C-alpha cells in the first residue's frame, strides 16, 4: 500500500490510527475502528478501501497459514500415532495369546463361579465319604441291620437291578441275598411269637440267618469299600481341580491389571488417532471453504468536514494562546523595566520632587 500511494511506511503508519468502539465496560469486544488522515478526500477514501481489503486478505492469509501449519503438524503426528496404536494392538493380541484368554475380567468371573461350584462339590464328597466310613464301621460292628442297610442304599435304583446310595452300589445278586435276609428276619420274628426259642422252626431260621449274615456282611463291606475308593478318586480329582482353579484365580488380579493397562493405553491411543483424523478433516474443510475470519461492519467513508485546519478551533486556540502570550510579555516587560514613566510613579519613592522635564512631541526627533 505504501508503494501504491508513494509514501514511506513511517508516514503511512502516522496517518493510521486504530481504536475501539465504546469505553470502559461498554467497549465492543473484537471490533476495531480504523481512522486515516489525508489531504485529499478521494485519496483518503481509496486508501481506506485498500486498507479494508488488505485487512481482510491478511486475516484470511494468516488463518489459512495457521490452518496449514496445524494440518502439517497433524500429518506429521499421524504416522507416529498409527504406529503406536498398531503396537498396542499387537501387544494386546500377544497378551491374549500368551495367557490363552480374551477378556480376563469375564473369565475371572467364570473361574470364580467354577471355584464356588467345585468347593461345594468337594464338601459334598467329603460328607459322602464320612457317611460311608461311618456305615462301614457300623457294618463291622454288626450294628447295621438289613432293613437299615437297604434304606441307606436304595435312595436310587436303575432298572431294579442296581441300588445306589451316597456313592454305594449294590448289585442284583447281592440285593437278592439282602431280600432273603430281610425275609428270614421277618419270618423269625413271626415264628418267635408262636414258637419257643428251642423249636425246630426257630432254630432253622436262626441257622439260615447265621449262614446269610457273614456272606452279606462281606458283600456289604466290599460294596462300601468300593464306594469309598470311588469317592476317594473323585475327591482327589476334585481337590486337584480346586487347587488348579485357586492358582488360576490368584493369577486373575495381575492379569486383569495388565489387561486393563494395555486396554487403557490402547483406548487413549485410538481416541487420539480418531481426534487427529477429525481435526485433520476439519482443517481441510476450513481451508477449502476459504471464509474470512474478519468482517467489515461499516464500509469506508470520509468525513465531509476536514479534521484540520478548523476555523473554530484555530480562533479558540489563537485567542487562548494570545492572552497567555500577551500576559507573559507584559509580565516580562514590567519585570525588566527600571524607568519611571510618570510623576505618579515617583510617589512610591516617598521623596520630595524638586522638578520635572515635560515631554514635547515636537522635539522627539531632535538631538
């Protein structure tokens, strides 16, 4: 602009004044008033119009430059963010492959459920083992009667051939022997109500019972021992499984911590990458739009009345300065004038006046 109007930058800068609209709390924010002084109305208006366009173009160029710089920065950051995100995804995949799991939190909850179920199963097996041990002791002591034994083992049946109770199984042949024993005991009880203890019927029944009981007791003990062995095997397997589940469950907090750390870093990286892509698209859109960040609120115009010289201001200033200058001159003249100009001034001396020489205008130029 200074080249176009053939003026120096310094002179052009002195002709431009920037101000705001309003004062104090009523100052308009973001609005600039541009004042330009000049000796020609046409030149001043043309200069204002050029300045207006230059301000808009400069603001657009600065905005485009900032957007371009921001876009370049984002483009430079994108490969690093993509590389970091890929590394974190690979780290997550390696973690899952190494620990043979997808989500430690969900799988930890599943392990906890299995752990509780296995503990309950273990308690049930231990209780079953104790009942079988007590049953064996009763059989060994001969205190376990046939009816009681049948009630203990016949909680379930399979096709009427095999009876089971608390892990105890009793085959069909043994069940027949047990039934025969129960029938003999029942017959003996009835016979004792009608015959004496030394009768042939009672003795035959007692002899039959004496033959069946040892054999049945032996079969009962073998069945209980088999049930105990089977229960012990299941108990050992369940205990081993419980130990494995406990070890696996104890690893879960550390695995969950490592998993959440990787997931958190991956989420942050993905969010940063998504934000970068969004910001880059926004910058590209704003660069393509090319909208001016500034706006001309009112078009340039020139005041029809000159700012200077002003007759009113000149007269007022001349009057004020004339008074001040005249008063200063009068003060100085009086201050440095040591001559008495009239007989009245001599009265200040308070001395008698002997005479005076009058001033005659006619003799002014005579020597």
